[in-house]
C-alpha cells in the first residue's frame, strides 16, 4: 500500500528536524558522527541516479506543484590550478538574489558541478559528492575502500575562526545541509498555505512575492505568513484585491 501525501509530509518534517538537530550538535560538540546522519538524510531527500532512489523532497515538490528555487553562483570557468587552491567553497548559495548569482531549481542546483577531483581531472556535481559521502562513509552504508574523492576530501583542512578546523567532507555537508533544510521548510510552509487558502494569487514583485487574498482570510493567515518571513526568498506581502 502506498503512503499518503500526509504520511510522506510527516516523514519530511521528521527528517528536516533530524538534520537541524544533528547540525546543531556538530556545531556545539565537533563530533563528526552527527554529520554522517546528515549525509544519509540529505541523500534520501534530494539525491538522484540510483535505480531504487526516490528522493522525498523532490518527489513532493513535483506532486504538490511547489517549485523549490535557490540562488547560487554558477559553475566557475577557471583553470584546474585555481580550483585546486580552494576546492570547497563554503556557503555557495543564498535565499535571495545577489550579484553574479542566478536562480536554480533544487534539481539543477544538485546537478551543478562544484568540486574538482585531481585524480580524474573532472568536475563533480553536488549530487555525486553527497552520494559518495553517504554511500562510502556510513551515512547510507559502509564501503571497504576509500575512493579518490573521499581521500581528497579528508586530506584538506579549513580553519573556522581561531580554533576550529574541519575537513572537506564536513565543509560540503555544512554548506549543503542548511540549503536542503531551507528548501524543505519552504515546501512545508507553502503547502500549508496552499491548503489553507481557497483563493490565492502569487505575483512577482522584484525580490518579493505579493499574495492577494480575500479580506475575510487575512486574520487566520497571519500566523502562516509570519512563519514564512524568515525564509528570505519566500517573503510575502498580503494584499486585499481591489473590488
């Protein structure tokens, strides 16, 4: 028997809470074990390519008709040597448009090449890198051998502040996981909004979206809109339609 939409939304909500909790624990303790839980959950929510893979967040986005977008720098067109000098770029995304950033759908963003692998001289996508971390390091299952990608990721070190150091695997997960959390929360909140409003119109106004609702719905929607405000790209203004 197939799961209902509500059951799958509940699973999404639980997974997002787990990602948020694990990220918080890692930030406080530095215990890498929490990041492998993040890797497995991000893989299950958004990664594609395997014969039996069914990424929950992407599937719900399509079935509910809620487009998930994020702003990010496009792939860098520079020489291999320049990429090697900074192999992992932290915070490669934004909830709002920025200079030189462009909008990506969730699937496009994960299929964008971001990481240069020296051994093969190719650029790897977020989708590939996250799958490799989850499938080789214990997030989804364990592997007997270390791949060239995992060796390279573990061989680099980045300083965060004056006392904290993290490797390439940790850097990528700390960049990607908050983006997945943001997009997942956006889907949950926008779906709640769609189910609540009987007559709603979205219109783009620069960096904001105006939502036109009936006057009688204004009060009961106010809490939902307040919950949406922290999510940047999904900033809304209520407007009563002109008679």
